[in-house]
């Protein structure tokens, strides 16, 4: 009889320990997930007009430089665009925007539809634009393209369904 009582008590403590340890593991797991989610998120990405838009960013490689750019084909652009993409790229749709990057503002975000084309023109007649581009700005380890756009030159890029960017012209 004493053995049965002993096993009942042992089983109760085992279940209590199991319940407590699982509860503690869930708390630790959700805390880590929340911290990771917050650290990889940029607030401006939430302002893209379409839920499935790629959150893109253009940034100076050297924050002490400056770049004067015109984007065409963005979903959040307010300006009219009439750039024609090279034949190797899908057609450019969407609006445009003018971006000035400098030491006070070395990065600018813009939104792109998945599977679309955009153009970036260096409007400076003096300096090349030494920049980096990503359309995975809202993920932890984004794909980044490092480029130098010569003066008064336009480069064309396309996004895919994973918001990866590639030269297309």
C-alpha cells in the first residue's frame, strides 16, 4: 500500500514539474520571438500602399557622400513617370519620386510591387551615386546590391516574388 501512495505522489510531482517546465519554455520562446520581430522591423514599411509590396531602401555606402536620385516605378511615388524599360525588363508601372541622400538623411525607403521593374537615375552632373539597394528592407538578413551609378545615368532593376532585386537592363 505504501508503494502505491509513493507512486501517486511521484506521478503528481512529475506532472506538476512537466506543466511548470512547459509553461516556462513557452514564455521564453515567445519573448525571443517578439524581440526578434521588433528588431527586424522598420515602421515606414507599414506605410506601403499594398499589403504585398516590397519594402525597398536606397542608402549611401559612405554616409559622408551625397546622392541625387530619381526613382520611377514605385507604388508609393507621387510624381508622374515616363521611363521606358529596356526590352529585357518588364514594363515600368507606378509613380516616381526624387530622393536626396546625404549625411543627415543617408537612407530612404520606397515601395515596389512584387515582380515589377523600377528605374534609378543619378540626376547629378558632377558626382556618381555610390549606393546600396534592397527590396527586403523589412527582413533580418536582406539581399543588398552595391552599385555606383555614373552621372546622369539610369539603371533598371526588377523585383521577384521574394522581393529580391536584380539588374534587368
